[in-house]
């Protein structure tokens, strides 16, 4: 049987979550599956996915952290694992409403340093964490949020506007 904290999320779907929390009209990517998969994303796959997003740059800093930026602003930090070595640690930005939901999920927490300063950054850090597809959705959403925070001139310059 699943731990009590993960059972609360077992039957969630994006539609049921949206209806319960936002009246059904909000279009946001949400983590819907909890659970460790032995084939979980590794740092190479994380970097490949981040590199596929529009107008990004990559730098390894802060020790061995793989930092991804759009327009010079960080949208994802990853590259370490939990104590067991089974979960890729990834930190990403989210909306305030999603932040409140995500930090209650097992294997996720407010990102150290960032969240304590009032920023809505979440860290996927331990088992069970997010399923790979859901983690990629969150990274992509973080890229969108950070990109939208850039000036319109910069967004146009980077090809982020239609």
C-alpha cells in the first residue's frame, strides 16, 4: 500500500485538479503521476530536453549544477541526485498556485535558498518525485514563465513571441 501522503494524489487528473482548484478554466501543466521508475531521467536526458527549448543557454556552475537559462535568466537547475542516487535533482520555477500544490507532493519541496526568499521555485529531489513526462512539463512551464518575464523587445529578439 502507498504511503498516506502519496495516496492523496493517486486519483488526480489534470481535469479533476483544475476543477477542484481553479474552476476548470486554467490551462497549466500539472504533475499527475507520482512514482519512481528505474529508467528515470538522468542528467544527459535532462540536458538534452532543456537544449530542445527555444533560445536557451547552458552553463555548469555552483559545483556540478547544470544551469539552463532563457534570455540570461535561470529556468532550471539540475544534475545532482538524492541520497540513493535514484532521483535526478531538478529545481524549476512555477506559478504561486502550482507552488502550493507541488510542495505538498512526496519527493518535492520548496527549493532551498530560492523559496525561502519568496520565490516560487520547487525542487524535485527524492523518491517518488515526478514522473519524467511531468518533470519535463514543469521544466517547459518554467521556461515559459521565465521567458514571459523578459521585456517584449528581448522576447521578440529571442523568438519567444509569435
